[in-house]
C-alpha cells in the first residue's frame, strides 16, 4: 500500500519491491565511475548534469544538484522519489581554485538539495565527503585548499542537520584502480608525477617521513557499496590508509624509478625543512622560474600542503569495513606503481593502455 512521505515534495512511495533503487550523483567523477562498476543487485539511477554515463543496471535522469528540486519538474521529482531507496551523493566541485561561487553552489547548496530529496524519498543518504575536511591554511600556502575543505565541512553539517538517516564517508586521495590503474580523471597526485617526469620538482619542502595517504578508486567504491548493501543507516567512516600510508620519500621514489624505467632521466628530489624553504629557498627559487612553471610548482606545493598536513596520520575505518565484508586495502606500493604506470601510458611515456568497459 502506498505510504505518504512528508517533505518539500510530497510523494507516494512504492513499498514491497525486493530490488532496491539507488540514486547516484556525480556518476561521471572518479568515485562515481568506480561505483558504477561495483554496484550490483540494485538499480542505479544517475542524476546527470553534463557527462553521459551508462551501465547494465543504470538509467539516467538529467538534472543539476545546484538547482532546487535537483532541476527536475515536480512530476519527475515525485516519480523519482517514489522509487529511490538510497542516495549516494558523490557530486562535488573539487577544484581548489574556483572563485566563481561554484564551491558553495555545488558542495553546500547542492548537498542541501540532495538531502531534501532524500527526505522526500524516505531514503538513507550516503554522503561522500573527504578525509581532508579539516584542512587549514598554513599562511598563504594552502589557502585555496582550505576554502574547498570549508565547503565540504559545511556540506557535512548540512547532512547532519537535515534530519534524514545518513552515513558520512571520507575517502582519502583517490588513485586509480588497484588492478589496472584506470581512473576517470587525473587529479592531485598525478600532478606530482607530472612534476617529477618533467623535472620541475627538484625540491620538496616537507619531511621525507611524513605519510602520504591514498586509496585506490576500486577500494573506495567497494567500501561505499558495502555500507550501502548492508543498509547501514548511520555512522562516519574514514576510507583511508591510516597507519598503512606510505612515507612521502617512499612514494616519490616509486615515481622516480618508474620514470627511469621508462627512459626519463630524473633525479630524486631533495627534501628540505618547510621553514627553511619558506624563509631562504622559496623566494629565490620561485622568482627565478618562468611564469607557467612557477604556477605549476605552486599548485604542487598546494597539493602537498593540503594532503600531508604536517605529518598527520589519518584515522581509518578500513578494518571495521573489512569486518563488514569490504575488500582489504591492497599493497600501497603496488597500487601506486600501477596507477602511475597507467598515467604514464596515457601521457605518452609508455605503451598504450586499453580501457575496460564501464
């Protein structure tokens, strides 16, 4: 019998169906693409704004989380809410340098619109945040990243205050598939690889023993899917390497060795204390660089400042999730090497790669 659901759009919910339906936002992104490969035994409806997606159990609905009612008509909104059992909210602006208001419009207001839909659908909301949600600026460096983190922190507060059953998931830096290296977009860590391969990173102003935390996209997707499949309705989970994170010098050494194996002549960057770089080296070093290279180096420094956080080890929920049925974290060195090999091949440094089917 239909049940009336109270909310901004009152709908009649269809109950008693065995197969669940999940609404996925951000399906074309790094985590969303991996989720499309992983989600099984559910029907997936993707809210698509620009980039098309497809899959054997996937349908799409054109919409925009930045718009009230997800940009849908009242009828389309009610029809969608009537069949959705869970919402996985991955859509977000991740570009630190946005100054056009889209961080707030998408990450904060967009999350508010998604939470309102979850309330209308009487659905559990699985909100994908970031493990770096508490990032703060270190002087001028890290200021743009801090703006992104603030938008994600505000989005988490929107979810908590929404009144809907919810789970918050905080993935670390997401790299390529642990088996193939494949990834929907080259972000963050891959800029460091590009800097190594093009030899614009002779110095790294951070401690070599500081942990650099990353998790393969397929492992992140499996953890999220496991929480959804087990119908967990509350909690916060850190999808991070935690104590198993590589040291920064170990990760850099893997990139340097790969470059040399591919015939690229690079030297291992020299690590210098951050305060020494900022006081004595940085002003002279950066001023001597051509404009484009200087901008690239500053972006790399922004990445390191954001994701290293003065040697902080991230909390991790991976063991808890493994007990729930999720895959364990694979070997960090092999995962990184596989991801960098995929990036190198796509960037013209190695043999061509063949994409797997979505």
